[in-house]
């Protein structure tokens, strides 16, 4: 039995791979177990929303990812109501990046491996036992491994969650929808007219141009065969004819899938030394395209906290803030997808509400609110009383070195200090210090967590020290004696 592993992660999807890379930033020994022997081959396009793009930029990954994706406006996300993007969204990355799911998974896995994570394919968790010191994990082939923590990133049917006995309450799937990307055989204007006509009575239903001659196609599944079997081109043609009276000449599918409207949220994200993230913790319909993003954002929240616990400097309650912060965010996503599903109903009541909301979204504040909700830029963690910026993400503002996010590549905290008189001495092994009176801030100083959320605002050294202790543990006297070792020029 190996006992040189700090963390075992079950599942090497986007959440598991991102979490592994985040842990490796802090030299945590990570083993990722993936039950599939080969990466998924089907080419489903997923969308990285604004907040996920920001997080990728924080770790220096965005330039690597952008060439593989296609930028689209940050618009039309909520219930597919076609409204333009609000003007002046507070982000340097105010767009949607459409990217094939196998590609983003591969890029994140490569990133984790380059950082030093081990990935073993064809391995799955079959059982585990935890004690005060760690977790003993038994694999499906009988091999036994020992680690300090186990993280279930193993999807909606999570084995880890089931073995842990954590409840997964919510609503089962009541209806299925077909979704895919296909080419069509009729003129765009004919498609647009038919979609507008049919969309009045059937939802969810759309054909939207996706570029390169492809259309994103969504149509009710009706009586299409067993959910366990992937849908076929013939299934799409048949359902389009049933709903629209024409199959639009669809052909050459890039990918085809089926989704239900099951909506569930784990009762808790942690039980002792076992934690859950991504789809293992929450599932919902893909309306608004939030699922992958929600999981990747879980990983960014959990990674530095779990690393702090393992490195020995975490404040006592730091790891518990993972559930305290992320569970409400997931609950909000589940609620907004429930609302979008209701607005997709063809019943007169939901259609009346949809028409009303369509009118209301002509007000910029309403449109902006919904876009910021879907893209997770509106998330504010509860850090107590303080200015509105406290607990929110920090945009990628200009600093004397260039861009703020370039200073966060190593996953450390950061004090951005316009006063040039504060210090992080005592925490300089965990927190960097940038003294920059020119920074594009309208407050004196901010303390950023490794996930880019604002943990403190002010200009008083003692108040700063209190907050450094809250988030980054006790001061290290050796670091204090060494002076401002975290100073960044």
C-alpha cells in the first residue's frame, strides 16, 4: 500500500484535472484515478463563461486554451432569450469561449501532469475507509492505496458520494431533450422563420448557427429510445419532423447527446477527509451552459484550502469554508436552471412569463443581472460586513507590472498596496506583496485570496494582520525576520 500520496482524486474530467493542478501549485502529492481507459472521443462543444476564463487567466492557461476555441458574445444565455450582451461588462474576458469538451479536458489534464500530478487511467474507486489520519482506498482491481484525503470528482453517478452515504436530494428527470451540432440542408432564412414559428409552441426547441456551417440543434426527445443509448441522426430527423414538420435536411453531426432535467444537490460537500466537487456534488439541466464552469470554479475554491490544510498552515475552519461558500452558489445555479426549464415549457402560463421576462430584459439592469448570474461574475462570498467589493472577485485590473492576473499564476495570496506602507512579513511564504500607487483601484489596498476573491479592504496594518491570520494562518516568525520576502517588483 502506498502511503506517499496526499490526495487521491476520483475522476479526471475538468474538475478533477483542475483541482489536481491547483494542489500541485503547493507541492501536494496528487494521484488522479480515471475509470475510462481512453479520453472521450465524442466532440461536444462546451462554453467557458467569463468567470472560468478569468480563472484560466489567473493561472496563465488562457493563452494556451484560446487557439482551440471560438469566441461568441456573452449574450442569449438565459433560457435562450435572444438579447444582446450588456455594454461594459466588468471583465477583460467578456465573451463565451466555445471549445470541444475533449480538448479542454486534455489541456487541463496536460497542465496537471506538467505540474507533477500522476494520472492513472482504467482505475476506479471501489471502496474506502477513513480514519483520523487518512483514507484507505480500494480500487476495482483490488489494489489498496492510502492518502490523507479523497476527493470525489467522479460525476453525477459518483461512486465516492454513494459510498460516503451523502444524500443527493432534488428532482428526478421528467423529460428528455436531444442536443447536438449538425449541418443543415436549407437556407438560413428558412430555418430562422420556422424556428420562430415553432418556438411559440414547443420548447426547448432551437436551431442556432454555430459557425463553419454547423447549427446547434435542441429538440424535445419525445419517445426516443433508451436513455442509456446515445441518440442517432435518425432520432434527430424524426423528432424535428414531429415538432417542426421538417428535419431541415440535417446531416453530418459533429456530436449528438440527450439530457434530462434532473436537478440535485449534495446535502454536504465534506465528510471528514472525503470531499465532493463538480457533478458529484450537483447536477442540473445544461440550460445556460453552467455545469462545467461550476465544477471548475469548485476546484479553484477547494484547491488552495486543501493545500493549506496539508501544508499545515490552514486556519482551523478554512477547509469548512469550501462548503459554506460553494454550496449556496450551486443552489443558486440549480434555481436559475429550474427557472429556465419552466420558461422552456410550451404551456400558456410559462409562455406568458417568458414574454414578460423578454420585455424586462430590454432594461439593461435586468439583462446585466441575468448575464452576471449565468457567468458567475456576480458571486459574492459572505466575509462579513464591509464594502460591496468584499467577497467578490477582483477584475484583471492594470498594475505597474501589466495585468493583475499575471501576478496570481502561482496560486498564492496577494496584497495589492497603493499606500506603499503595509507589509505581509510573517506570511510572505504564502502571500505576495505588490506596492503600487498606480494600480487601478478606488480603495487603498486589497488582500486577494489565491482564487482572486477580495478578502480584505483597508489601509491599517493591524487590521490587515488580523485578516491575514484569518485566511492564511498564523504568522511565521522566520518569514517576519526575513522581512518583506513576498515583495513583487
